[in-house]
C-alpha cells in the first residue's frame, strides 16, 4: 500500500504563485481576507506578518484545501 505525499506550502512563495499552482486555495485566502490583487504579489510569510495572522493555522487550512478537505 502506498502512502500519498502530504502537500506542503512554501510560505516564501507569493499568494499568486500558490493560487496559480493550487487554485483550490483561493477560497482559503479569501476567507482569511487575503486577496490576489493587492496582496497577491507578496510572499505568504510577509502577508501573515503584516496582518498579524496565525501563519500555522493559515498553512494548515491551505494544505487541507489542497488535499481536498482531508
């Protein structure tokens, strides 16, 4: 039995890079108040710091979205 690789998020990538690779993450970014217009060109780690968000919780939500909610 093979074990599927668990996707990870590289927080040094920009929001737009992640959404481009994983369109299913757009809903997560939107729910967290992160847009792809003004904030999309910034690395996720910078957006998290600027808006004082819980980076670990955001990354977990993004990975969950990529993994189809599992």
